[in-house]
C-alpha cells in the first residue's frame, strides 16, 4: 500500500528562479553561455580579507568551525549585529531581541509560523517577493494584496491598506524595502503612517529588509525605530556580504516574540550554519572593511543598474522607474507585447531558449504585474547586461515580424 502525505504541501510552488536555473543548468551542460538577468544573486564575493581569515581558520585542528552553535546564533555574532544595527540605522536592540537564522527564507518561515493562525488575513503588496504568496498559502492565511503601481513609484497606498484591515482578522502587514521585485524604497511618510496603523490596530509589520545596505539613491527607513513593539524585521547576509549559498540571516523585534520565533527557528534547523556565522562575525566586527565593502558593492551594482536602465530605455513602450535600491528593474512591457499578442511568460521562455538570456516574468510577483518582466542587474558585467538587453530587443523585433499566434508556455507554472 502506498503511504500518504500531507496534501497541504501541494500549495507550495517552485520558485521561478529555480525553474529558470534548471533550464540554465541544462543549457550550460550543452556548452551554452546564458546571460543571467533572472536571479538576485550578488555578482561579487565577500571581501578578500574575511575569506583569507577563513582559509587560516580552516587550518586549525579544532572543532571551532564545525560544532553545533546556540540555536539563536553565537552570542558574539548577535552582539556584532546589535552594534551594526546601531551604526547603520540608530536601531536600539539588545542581544535577546536578535535571532540568527538559516538565510532569509528561514527568517520568513519561522516568523510567519510564529505569528499566523489559519484564517488570519495578511496585507501585502502586489507585486511582492514571490516567497510570501507560497508561505501564506502554506500557513492557511488569507493574503490581502494591495496594488502598488508603477505610476506611483510602487509606493503602497496608505488609505487602501487602512481600508483592507478587518478587526480581529488582519494579523500583519508584510512590507519589503528596498523592494524585491521593484527596487523601490519605502517613503518615510508612508512608513510613519504604516507604523501608526500597526499600533492603532494592533498589527505586526513584518519588515523584510535584506537589501537595506544596497541603496543607490535615498535612505533606508528602519521601521523598527517607528514601531518597536509592532515590528519584526527580517534580514539576510545573502546580498551583503554576499553569501547566499551559505544560508545566513537574522530577525529582530520585541524580546517576547523573539523568544517564540527562536523556538520555531530551533524546531526547523536547530542552529544556523556555524562557518557562515564565524565569517559574518569577522566581517561585521571589522567596521572599516565593512564600510569599504558596501561602498565597493554599491559602486559596482549602481554602474550595472545604470547600464541596464540605459539599454531598457531604448525599448520603445517599455515603462519602468529607476530602482533606488536592491537588485532589480521591473519593466512594464504591456505596450510592447500587446500588439504582438505575446505574454511575458512566453517572452521569458523564448528569450532563454533562443537567445540564452534569463529573466523572470512579472506574474510571479503579483496579479498586477502580469505584463511586467523583472530584470536583475548585480550578477552580470555591464557588457553582458548590454548584450542581454540587446538580445531582448532583437527577439522583440523577430516576434514583430512573425506576428505569432498564442503558444502555450511549458517552462513556468503560474504561481498565483
Ligand atoms: C525580499 C526578500 N526576502 C527574502 C529573501 C530570501 O533570502 P535568502 O536568499 O537569504 O533566503 C529574498 C531573496 O532574494 C528577498 O529578495
């Protein structure tokens, strides 16, 4: 007899970047070189000094790098995070308010596992980071999307948020800043209004800020400073210093709820990876090195962003706002694609197969962005970004000539 399983996991969808990466892997094995404009993957490694520190530490004949660690992370790392937050944003937290976790995704999982009950309503932006749609379904919470439109610079509408609150049902507002997929920074006035709403209605603000140090214009708003009793802040070291494969992140918020999140985190992974904790502690404790690395990374990413914006601006009818932070350019292709009777998913699929350029269709981020594509700029060099967008233009031209009928897409399964 075949054993059964919990059908609740059927709501989970594969991340679109994973779907793309599977095809890219196959293409690479065939010897093909794919231009990667699809992933939020840093294009530069952590500073050489910390890598050298690690290579020395690896020579030690001890268990230091390999042992279990405290579930919420090494105390020395949590202290370094406390000091880092103070210096970056004037955030005043103590070590018992910080839980280190196994990457940004794990911060989302253990936080939502802690604060949500089935049937809770959760306000989030449309578009937003695709992982949230998945997790809300998994926790049987009801997503209440609020459209953050391109013509408003993707800023959330405070009135719309207020109107969608149902007393006793709405549990949280999820906000990402700097945003994935749009790169917008939350306006300070909007953040202040959200903080007031959260306090007035007794809601959590789950504030996802893994790109907080990657800001090209403007300033990052530290939501915790505005609503310290209502904010749970999620962070990752995947983008800065750039160790996405090593899986490290952290959460901070009111001490009483962090105690519970720590238990959820312990139940999932027991402890975050020790070697990544050691490396990040060295990075955060070396303040000058940290400052230099952020400046260096920002300079490189900003140049890549500017090249991407310049190239995309040559596509007639493509609409976008220049992202102030993070790693992405969200482009509305409606005017370009409608006359071709092509959707973004088909465009992404053909671009990958025929032109060897990977990007993501906007439908994975929300219903309002079905006519969008998301382009990431940190991974590739400026020359390859130029080439990637040139190939996109070339494909659009070919599609114009073909006047294609509709064709079913098989690479991506719609996530929403
Ligand atoms: C907004 C946002 N939250 C969470 C994550 C997940 O972070 P991690 O890659 O560390 O799991 C990402 C990753 O891209 C992200 O963009």
